[in-house]
C-alpha cells in the first residue's frame, strides 16, 4: 500500500501554524520550562519560515524557465557530439585513455555524470 503521508517544508510550516493555534487555545495552561518553546518564539519561527518559503516559491518558477531554456538550446548539440565522438573513435592512433578524456569533455557539455553500470567503451 502506498504511503499517504505528506512531507516537506510546506507541510512542516503548516503544522507549526496548527501547533501555534492549539497553544493559543490552551491559553495560560501552556507554560513550558524551555524559553525556546514559548508561544512568542514559536510564532516568530513560523513567521520567518513562512516568509522564507514564500521567497523560495517565488524564485522556483524563473529558475525552472531558465533551465528549460538552456536545455532547449543545448539539445541539438547532442547529435553533433555523437557524430564527433564516432569520428574521433575511428581516427587512427587514438588510445583508450584519449577516448575516455574526450568522453569526459562530452559528458561535461551534456551535463551528465559517468555511469558506473554502462561503460563508455562499446564493442563496435
């Protein structure tokens, strides 16, 4: 059965607001020994967390648009890099070390990491 729990910063902030609401309902009964758990401090933490989360939410959309734009620009480059790799591999005198160095540069251009499961040397 799949988990139905909600997780993340937004949920934690909402739960802190719920906690503050319940503490207000308790009134004078709520009297913690730790000053960090006083209602005023908890409300301050909530206000700070809420404003920071709002700030992050406002910055996510422009960032995503910029990343999508960069991916669109570099997508045609993949086909050219594949052709270049094949031509380099077919060149006489290219050692395995030189080919691996070349592949490292291509991976950097593509923004990929070296796969441990799929070696870059193919039998063809």
